[in-house]
């Protein structure tokens, strides 16, 4: 079962959680190109920072109710 995460009133499905140190350069900054490559490789649309991890997630779209359908 997939784990859900709520952030700013939006729900996300956590696909993978990875520690910050996996993306740190030698100077301690985050290598955003590597982080984006992981996001794209996993087919996700967003990365969230939570505690000491990056959460690579898929956004759960809001439901649209069609009043005209049967």
C-alpha cells in the first residue's frame, strides 16, 4: 500500500524517500540535477523536503464531480 503525505492542503503519494546526503555536493549544497533526474526516472511530478529526507512524490489531483453523468 502506498503512503500518503499531506502538504499545504494537497495530498501526495510517496513513491520514494531518500536522505539528503545522497544529493549533497562536496561543498554541502544539494545537486538539483541529480534530484530532478531521480524524480523523472521514477515518473513523479514533485519533490518535497521533509525532516532529513527528500520525498519523491506524485500529486493526487482533486476529484471533479460531473453532475451530468449517469
